[in-house]
């Protein structure tokens, strides 16, 4: 039960951070602001990238961004 509440808080924090900080280089060519669907959080950048690329490979979305939070990486997609 704690994880869903944590995710909601992480999503709100990620939204606030994305308004102030550009996405890290290498994750995707677009900024996080153009990727407006929050998907999940990951402990490592490589896990976030793998999930983002997996979604592209399966046709779920066309672009993704992995933005860095305080301790986690957040996956944002275009749909």
C-alpha cells in the first residue's frame, strides 16, 4: 500500500522538477515537457532507458524521456 502513495508523490515531485530542470542528455532527444504521460520510476537510469525503449519496440509510444529525481529515474512518454 505504501508504493502507490509513493508513486503519486513521486509523480507530483517529478512534475515540479520537470518545470525547472531540463532532462538529462542521452535519454531522449525531446525535452520532458513534450512527454506528458508519467509511466513509472526506476532505481537506475539504465532500467528506465530499457523500459522506455521496450515501450517503443512494442509500439506503446514513440518517444520517451528518463528524468532524474532525487533518488530515482522517472519515465515519461508521449502517449
